C-alpha cells in the first residue's frame, strides 16, 4: 500500500515537472512573423534590441513581447489652413506609412501602441505640414500648381515624421475645398474673363471686317483709276462703247438692230435703239380723227353763223378755233 502510494506520488510529481518544463519551453521563445517587429520587456523594462522576424528566446514568465505591424498602413487626415493671400483652404490627405522596424523600441517607449502613433503623431504633424505648404501658395496657385503644393507637403511631412521612426511612403490629396465666398469669386472671375475674351474677339472681327472694306475700296479705286487712264488713252472710246454694249446685254434686253455712233466725237457713248420700237410707238399713237371724232356734235354748230362773224366786222383771230397742240406739233414735224 505504501509502495503503491509512493509510485503514484512519483508519477504525479513527474507529470507536474513535465508540464512545468513544457510550459517553460513554450514561454521561453517567441516567433516574429514577416511584416512584424517585436519589443521584449523584462520586468517592465524594454530591451534595446528589437525583435525582427524569426524565432527569439525570452525569459519565461518575467518577460513580455509587444509585436508591431510594420507593413504599409493607410490613414486619412483632414487638414485646414490659410493660403498666402489669407484664403481658407480645407483638404483631406491619405497617408501611406509604415513603422521603421529598427525604431520600434523607441516607438514603444514614447508613443506606445499604433493607435497612439496615428492620433498623437501623424494627425497633428499632417496639419502642421499642410499649413507650411499652403502658406507658400496663393489660393489660385493651390489649384493651378497642385503638384507643387503636394510636393511641399510631402517634404515637410517626411521631415517631421522621420524623427518619430515613421516612414512616409506616399500621400494623396483626396479633397481640396475653398470657402463659398472664394468659390463664388472664382466663378465670377471666370465669367468676366470669358466676356472679356468675347469682346476682344468681336473687336478683332470688326477690325478685320473694316480692313476688308478698306481693301475692297482701295481695289475699286485702283480699278477706276486704271479705267480712267484707259479711257484717256488712245482707243479709250472703244472700251467705253464695249462697256455700253455689255451693259445692254446684262440688262436682259435683245440686241438692237440699229447702232448710232456719236458722230465726229468718237469718245461719246453709242446710242442704241430699235426701229421696231418706233413703229410700235406710231401704232399706239391715236390719229386726229380718233382724237376728235367727227360724229360728235360740235358746240359751234348750234350757233348761228352770223353770231360767229358779224357783217362789217373783221375777223378776230382770238375767235378762231385752235387745233390741239398735238396735231400742231405733229404736222409741224411732218412739214
């Protein structure tokens, strides 16, 4: 009975020792995976050497390992500042960063966890870097020279975060906004510039049109001068006669059957007419009988002939009947 009890106790003690050895074995080393870095603390004191990826020995039970993610992290930070011309400028940046594995011990001692790094270091330093970059540009340059604004911001942010063991890989300007008053002013300025450009275009168009009119007037004056010189020269009358014939043709009339020249004056314009037109005029003119028909009673027939001519009284020329002027002219021409 005593022997069996002794064996049982030995087995129990052996199991306990094996469990303790196994527990001590598991707590005597730590595995650091790729993309991680560790800081070992013994009795609350951080050791100087960081733990990089691999298997590392540690003192069991009295040591602790804090593991940090050293892969690329993303954090969006809003920022606000004033430009060189004192315009309010709001921006939002996306910061891609990672922790320096060699500096994780210092990060552990000063900042603690990764969340503290973001809230206590990256966010305020982003604000300050943006203020430095925005103060170098006017509001207009912040739009037209956005690449330069981002470059100044990157330089300032890298310089500030480097001393904290934070490596900035890239930054992106997610959003960039101005105040409503400035946005309205920019819009009004663009509208004014467009109107000004349109006014300049209209002025240039009017100037070109006026210049074209001047050129046409000069060309017409030169043509008239050359024509005058041609008419003054020998044979100019032929040119004048040719122009008269061309004008007749362009008028849409038929060519005349009679061409009367200016007689001895060779420079006169030829007179054109058709005999057929004269015949048509004669046919349309009424005859003397048609003009004053004999069938109509004459007012003089009702009166006594004695009333027209009293005996012993000479004939008065005023009482004679005058023929219409048309007949006189016609007969005069015929005689």
